[in-house]
């Protein structure tokens, strides 16, 4: 079964500093990968998804970017963090068994606080 | 709005059944209904999904209305470990559309 690794688990960064969150997947090949952000007490907001190496789709325009340099590696980055970037970031891997059917597997998340 | 609608919170007694409702009145004919749950400071965990027919698995049952505008997640015998935020989600063309979820509180 697939396992999602995320790091760092916790991060405190000053406004204007860069960001790099990394996600790696084990146990599957050619996965669909997702980055979500969750504000406190809210649902998940889809930020980026990728169906293959170098293929990134952005759902929300903002100062974040994503890259997929390898099949099972997904990176979330920012050149200059804003206060509003604080949140709980989740990487997910999809195991779709058909259109709309299947499930997402999530990592343990990275909690980012921007001060 | 493409998001589903759920009550903000619900309470239930331990070892009793729990029925978590969800409205998705604008759902299209090909969108699946998914349920996930999330414990504090953890990633969400898959619970169940369905399209038209009721579904059962080891975790829960999913009852889908005939018009597909609503569904109910059923936990047959809630335990303290079932306390979590439960999300009812539309899966539209491989994209999961998340709402705010229902916080389920289990009383011992």
C-alpha cells in the first residue's frame, strides 16, 4: 500500500522568507499527487495537482508554486511568504479505480506558521 | 455552489448509531460522493464513497437518496475513537470538492 511522507512536520518562518515543503510517495508508481492547504477549523483547499512529472495544475492563484521533479516527489515552494500562507499543508496521492471512484491517501501534514 | 452542506457539529453517545447528513443538491449525474474523516493534526482518512446505491464497508455505511441530492453516513456503533471531523465531498472529474465538515463529538 502507498505511504506518503511529508517534511518538515512543523515550520515557523518570517514574512518574506522562502519556503520548501517536500512530499514523497512509496508503494505506487505514476500517482496523481495533490497539495492542499487547511486553515484552522476549515475544510481543505486544493492548491496544486499533478498527473505526471513536470505536469502541474494550479487551482488558486497565489505566491506559491509546485514542482514534480520525479515521479514520486512533489514539492511546494514560495519565494516570499505572506502571513496568509500560514496553515496546515497536506500532500495526497490518489488511487483512482475509475472516474470519480477510488480514494486519496494523505500524508501527516506540515504545519506552517508565518510570523 | 459546488460544495456540500453539512451541520457544523453533532453529538452522540458512545456505542450508539450515528447518522451524519449531507446535502449536495447541485451534484451532477457522474459525481461520486466521498466521505473522509480527520482527527486533530492529522491528514484526512478515507471512509467510504458511492454513486447511486447504498454502500457498506467495515468502517461505515453510506445511504444515498434516490434523487442523489443528499446522503447520510452511518456509523453503526460509535466509539470514542470515531470522534473527528467528517467531510462529505463531491468527486467531480477526479477533483474532490471539500466543505467545512461536521465535527462529531462522542460522549462516553
